[in-house]
C-alpha cells in the first residue's frame, strides 16, 4: 500500500504504508537505545555526585536548546529536505553517544563535560524533533496523521518499557559506559532505514522556503490566532515543565526513598512505560482528539501522580505508576494528534517546533526546580508539587475555553428573516464557518475539510 491509497481504519493503519513501517521499526530500535542511555546517564550522575540538583541540571540542560532555539528548529524543518535533516541529526546523535561512551569508559568524565554533552544532545534534538514529526506526513498523508502520531508516541513508550529494564541490568553488570556504546550502535539501524525510504508526499523542498527573519515568530502568531490550540499548548506546556520530570523524580525515589538501586530504577521506568504504552494504544483507537480530551487527561494525570507521590511502599508506588503513565500518554497523544491535524502543510514544521518548545523547552526550568524541592523538602514533595501544577493548569484552561465557546446556538432558529437578496450573516452557533487553520467550533459537524 502507498500513502496515496485509501486510508484503512484501525489503530495500526499507518503501518500498512511500507515506508512508514520501515521508519517506525528502525526508530523503535534507536528509541530503545536512547531510553537505555537516559537511565544509565541519570544513574551515573547520581552515583557520582549524590546530588538531586546535579541530576536536575543534567536533565534540564538536554532541553535548554529547545527553549532557546526551538522555534528556529521549525524553520529549518520547513526550509530543507526533512529526510536529509534526519540523516544528519541521527549521525550527530551517534557521535554524541560515542563521545559519552569513550569519556566514561576511559574514566575521564567530569561533571562539566556531562553538562556539555547533555546540552549538545538538546541542540541536535531542536532540529530533529520538528523534522521527524513533520516528515511523517510525507510518508502517510493527511488522512493517517492521527494514527501515525499515536504510533510515533507508542514507539517512544515501547522503548521506555524495554530500554530501562535492559539498562537496569547492564549498568549493574558492565557499567554505564557500555550502555552508551550500545546506544551509539543503534543509530546505524535508523540511518539504514532512512536511506531505504523514498517519501511519496510533498517534500519540504516543493514548497516556498520561509525567510529566516521573523519565521520563528510566525509560528507563534499562527498558534496565537487559534484559541483552542493556545489552550491545548498551555496546559500541556505547564504539565510537561513541572509534572513530567521522571528522570529526576524516579531516580531520586529509587536512590533515596526505596533504596532500590539501578535495577529498582529500571523497574520503575518499566512500570511507567507499561502504562504509557497502554495509554497510547487507547488514545490512538479513539476519535479525533479535542481540547476537552487534553484538559481531562491533564487532570487525571496530575491526580494519579499526586497519589503516587504519597505511596508508602515500593510495590504500591510501582502499581500507581501504571495509571500515571496511562493518563500521561492519553494527554500526550491527544496534543500531538490535535496539533498535527489542525495546521496547514506550509506551517507544519514551525507549529511542531512550538509544540516541541512547550512540551520540552520548560525542562531547563522545571527539572532543576523539582530537583531543588526534592533536595530540600523531600522527594515526595518534589513530585507532588509538579502534580499540583498540572491540575491547576488544566482547571485554568478549562475555564478559558468555556468562556470562549459560542453562546446559545438556539438563536439561529429565532433570527429575524432577512429580506430578499440580503447577504446571509453567520450566527453565533453551529452556523459559524470554521476559522482559518481548521480549529473546530463546538457544535460543528465532524468530517469537514481542513483549510490549507
């Protein structure tokens, strides 16, 4: 089947497209390696420094470039061929992992160098993420975007299910350095897969290249003109900044609360990943996402995370990580699919760059803050404080969107009849036209064509 064929139904429909199937499968291998590296690096830093603050900085610095340069990453994704960009960025990922492996295995890995390598990793991610998210549409087409978006997140979470469990064993058996080396090797699989792909959709070279000057801000203006997109990005951004800091919080729970060691940390990440995989599959099988789905997802996620923070025993904590992961991925999948389905192809890279910034660019702020709170008030309070911000953000956005809903659609039935030849004026209910960019108004029938 090709991307131009009639789109099949089902959660895994996008895998019927050969190129996307190759892209997804090879990406899964690399994602497993990256998940292994993440756990190994967190544990290596904690055992070297015994500092929650240092652990928070390592996590935060990985996303500092996203906050500083994330919008420009979207401009690059819209200006240049995305397959070429992915080949370059995957090569740079392999180089970063190789350098990390060499420094750790040779015993020359001071903390400042780990900070630099973490920042470099984030720099590559700034370009790679919007290019990767936008590239999917060139493989599957617009009709399968929600399914493909869910499968992309499923790949990440399946990797988080497999990778941490492997890393927990390998770190104790052979050390963190060899885990970094295995991750470097995994990128060769991705490179081979990308070289075999020939996108059938419109290439980024086939559209007008956006100018460098002001192009990043154009993505922000595009989002700001769409109230539902603003609400969705706001609740997700706040939640991602302060409540989704599991590299910091789980490592501290494993090392200080439950004394589980690297294997205990691996089991925590595995339990969380089981929930995220289940949540992703459930969200992918659902209907087209709405802003309400995002708000409810944030409320449930924050509630379960707060309960997990109070669990007195290790088994109980593991059990609570399942619904935490499930609700997190319900939220994450809904935001990703909503964002990709509601934008035009010309603006896709820049809007997905905004998505990247709000979802990960806050980590340089959130991770050190959560690490500091955990260091001085206790690990449980660090996780609980993040959960509270997710709940408050969801409530605030729910109020914001409720106030912007059209009022009383019934007025359409009581309007004064217009004179013959008088132009029709859209009323405030279901008769409204869809605003530019495809934002769906409450009460509008589904299935309408999204303007480009």
